[in-house]
C-alpha cells in the first residue's frame, strides 16, 4: 500500500507499506503497478498506540456491568436506582463496577442489602481490589464456609460480604465463563490502540486460553503468565507481575525471593506499587535481588522527590488519567504536602527515568486521547490542577503513548492515520497492525 500525502512528524510525506513493515518514507513516492493507494489528505500518520497496563477480561466484563460510581452515580439514591434497573446475567446476578466511597460510604453486605436485596449483587470497588456482595449473594457463595484468605470476617467471625483480591476465587465459585472479548478488540482499534499489555496477575490456564482465542487484532503481551510452561499461541510473556497489596505488604526476604526467581527464569518483574511504603520496599528488594533489564514499577502513584533518582534504570508505568477521573478525591484525601508526589511524570522524565503512560482500564479511562490530555493538563473534574510541575508537553506525552516508535523505513507497520494534522480524540481514520488494516472509520 502507498499512503500518499500524510503528515509524518510535521512534514508531508508518502509512506509505503510492504508486508508488515514500513518500506519507504519520502516527500514523494512513485506508485508501483498494482499498489493500492490511500490518499491521506494531510492527516497525521502515527505509530499505533500501546497501552502497557490494562486488564482485558475485566474490561470485557465491565462493558456489560452497571456503573456504580462517579460520574454516573453520585449518591445512595442513584446507586439504588442503578442496581434496580440493571439487567441480571443468565444466573440472575447483578454485576456493578466503579464504586467509590463518596457514593454511599464503606459498603458491606448489610449496606448493600439496604440498596438492593432482591437479587444477588456483587459490586467492585473502583480500585479493582475489592468486591462487595449482598446477603443473597453471600448465601449463594456460601461465604460462611469459605476459607479463601480474601474473605473478610468481622469480630464475630461472620463474613462481612467484602472480598479482597479474590477475583480468581470468585470466578471459580461462580463457575463463570470468560467474557467475550470481541467488543474490546473493536473498541481498542477504534481508539488507535495496536498493542496491549495485560497486567492481570496470576492468569490461570482458562484465562490465558480465553485471551489467546479471542482473535484480538492487537498484539497481546501478558504480565500474569506463569514463570514455567509454554504460553498459548498468540500471546507473549512480559515482565512477571507481582502485587504489593497496600493492606498486607510482604516481608523483604519474601519479595526479594520472588524477584530473584523471576529474574532466574529470564523474566523482568512488573511490581504493583501504589503507596510510598510499597515503593521503598520494592527498591530495597531490588537492591538485594539485583535489577534485570525491563524491570517495571506499575502505577507509582506516590513517589517522594527523594526517591526519584533511585528509579533510574527502571520503567515507571503510570496512569495520569486517574487525575482526571478521581483527582478531586486525591486532593481531598491525600495530605497536601504529598500532592506533588501523585502520579509524577515530568520530574521522572527529567531525571532520566523511563516513563510509559497507560490506562489501567477498566479502572481508569481507556481512551489514550484522554490519557494524553491528563498528562498534559493534569486537571481534575472540577478543573483543579494536580502537580502542575509534572505536566508533559503534548509531544512528550504522545511519545510515551506510542512506545517511542517512529514511522521510518524498517519499522513494523502498526500505524494510525488521523483525519487531520493534529491528534484529536475523534480523529482516528484507519488503523493497521503489521500492515493489515484492522479498522477504518465508517
């Protein structure tokens, strides 16, 4: 294919795709007989977006779930109405996502029963770390006899209805099938996303098979692949995911051993790290275990200025979209002297730390254009600015959303053609993955 008259890094150019590669980029290229020609009409031609941290199966499930948090749901009354209006699944369950305490406080089974007691309900906190079930659901799950470590119990030993990091256990108890990923693949293509890294930890064989068999048009890497055993065709193993849970940090020896085991298996690590305590622990463990090329810090939600230099040599995969989505909550709940530490970007880049921008969808905004805007302006829903000194330029943000790649001869032809010369949220015209067209605007 010959793409004629595209804007490539600010200059008008023709671009030839041969097979899965960019074959030539020049001010003018002669058409080869039989070659298809696409007139770009001055539209920008970019490397495809890479989302280096999202959760594909959770994203697919969220598409068929009821929203239970801001901005859709703001208070107890609207939450009750949303649950009442939500269709149940084939087994009659209502699945809610995106809950925040600002809506109706800290939910447990009793509180959820006051909102909707007629049908089994499970509601996921917007962090993704907590599920809350109502009384009917607790009985169906037989929480009284459950011995999973994530099943929270009160002082009387009875389950509260709160399930911490118990996704795998809950799926097994419900005997639920993996959700259909076709709609997710289409949505990612519409947004210009050509490669994704699934950050779900400890993926079991059924989940891996579902991801491999989904036929997603994007390139798919998984962090939750086990350290031993082959992966299904179509998936690539990335760094090994380790979660440092805020509520129960591991001891230093345990974390050091897990990192060393991953490195010994030839894998870097990707460590979920939200609090400053978790970051200090991780850096200490890496000091003892040694670093491996490709080691990543996932989120880095709070980075004290004195720890920024210690992150050199690591990749920080962060989510400025959270500032736009829930920044007002951070400004209210996080001490004022820590606001500058939230989701750092510019100070990391200036210090020579590799930074990648991601969505953490469905827990954060999926749209890369929204992530770009958040990295550039760092504005909350109310218009407040969180850490103005951490703003990136549009070019720097775009570079970190496309993996630093360029449209140059020899590059893999994962490309996005826009309708106009400037990046814009609704401007995606055509998308190619490996030279194959996977999306064109209607």
